[in-house]
C-alpha cells in the first residue's frame, strides 16, 4: 500500500539557498497536477491531494478502467506502515513521512541532489563529448557575456538555466549579445545564491524522447519504456506519446547509439548511490548548418516524471493502438469543460477514444489544466486527435 505524493517543487529544496515561497498561481497548478499520479496507482493506494476533486471523480476513474484509489488530504487517514512514494525525495518529505510512521526507503539525499543537478548532467556531457556546441558553465557575469557573444555568432537565441529547475522554469531566454539588463539581473541573482549557471545555445528541436528507468539498489538499471515528448515552441511539456504497449524512437536508425549513452548515464547515476525512478530526456536537433544531431543527456531527472506517469496508462491501451497522454489548458465551469470535451470527442476519427484522467474541479473551483488519454487505430488518426484537443477553443 502506497501514498503517492506530488511534491512537484521538490527541486527547490535541493539547493543551498532557502526555498522561495511559490506564487499562488504555481501552487494552484501543483494542486491540479497532484491527480496525475492516479495513472501509476495500484488498487488501494492513496493519492495525496491538498484540495479534493469533484465528488464523483473516483467513480469516473473506475469507469475508464483505472484502479480504485483513495484520495486523502489528512495524515490521519493514512495508516502507519504505508510506503511513501513522492515525486522526488527531499529532506522535508523524508522528515514528513518518518514523522507519520510511513516507510521512507529513499537514497542518500545528497546523492538525490547531485543526480538532479545541472552541474552533474553538464559534467557528463563534457566528459563524453555529447553536449551542445558552445554550451558552458558560467561562474561570473563576464563569462556570461562571453558565452552569449560566442554563441550568437552561430545562432541568435540562447538559454541560461539554474542548477536546479523543473518544467521549463528557473531559466531565462535571450536573443542578443550583449544580454539584456533583465537577463544580467537574473544571472547575477542566481550566481549570488549558487556557484554557477549553465549556458546553452537555443537550437531547432526536431524531436524529444524520454527514457524511463527504474534504478535498483543492486543489479542493472531497468528500462521501463521510452516516451516521446510533446512540447510547445518554448520547450514546455504538453504531453507524452505512447505506441501500444511500448514506445520507440522515431529515428530508429540512431536509437541504438542514443540508448547506449543514456544507459551509461543511468549506470553512472546508480554508481553515485541513487536508486528509484529515473527519467533521461534526449533531443534530436538541427544545427545552424543544417546537420541533424542528438543530445542524449539533455535532462536528467532522478525522480518521477510525467513520461513515467504516462507509462501507467499503457494498461488502458490496446497493443495495436497508438496513444498520447495530452496535457491541455481549458477554461470555463466544470459543465462547460465537460461539454467542450464531449464536442471534441464527437469530432474524432473513427475508432479513436478520449479518456479524461484529471478532475474537472479541485477544491470546488474549475481546473485550468486537464489531462486526456487519446488512443487511435493509426498514427495518422492519433495526430488528428491530438490537433483536435490542442487547438480546441475552450
């Protein structure tokens, strides 16, 4: 029996600086995302939610084929001896679980911080020569200016990332050299809190895929699946694509080489002492000269990921179906959202299904983000269905 906890801001608790208070808007997003964990729940599991969903949400989950789960927001409802399974481990979460008598089988927390840091992934890229051209560690404003100047000679756009970040947050984008005052101020603030930030050229993304591993305390890492990522033009997550009972890289001819590097990364993380869920994102991109290349270690996440949660929905997909778990933004009352979903479903190609996995309300208020599992008899029908939901005028 498990308690699934969506502490999506856990990276904020890994760095040296004091965790900042999240804006109310981000707290609301996290409250809505908590229900994403139902995808991997087993019968009888608990899902922690600070705010409750609509009264018939659990009945809805049962109707679409997901197991019976118990949604709780009070520690008194979770018995001692329950296994705590958070999105990611931190000192705060481990202390909370231990205080309530739950099982907290987690790696050394210093190892968790190392494995999730940009410092670690960047060091592997340099060691194995698999990073982006002109990517570098920045430890001063002078180095930041130099990096922007060198990079913009090849490509006009760039991004600077903090050591710990999530969901395309804790970063700043730029398109100029010298950098804007806003960018300089952001980098200066980060350097004051940490030792370094990480500069990368912004490249033309062709495809992104996420390798989902389970790292055991002993024995070889287990590749659970590969989930192609759906992102917008700024790299923000919009969903994961599934292919029946398994996932494959679209560029199969290069998959063996990419998988070899990714697996080496998983093995190195295990050598640090980490065990548990691990997601490694790889990106296929086009260089300014038009060459197609792969960046195998774009992001390393020693935690649960949305792609890992998407794998839990394979139990609802037939072996010959193509499927995507879409994360869409919607607006309106619960009844208006339900009606809009129904209209979209009626317009889907023959043989295509759409199953809502998120609640319509959280804490009595309509949700602003929803998750939908879409399955279709062909890749073409799936693409049509994806476009239908992502272009819907809610």
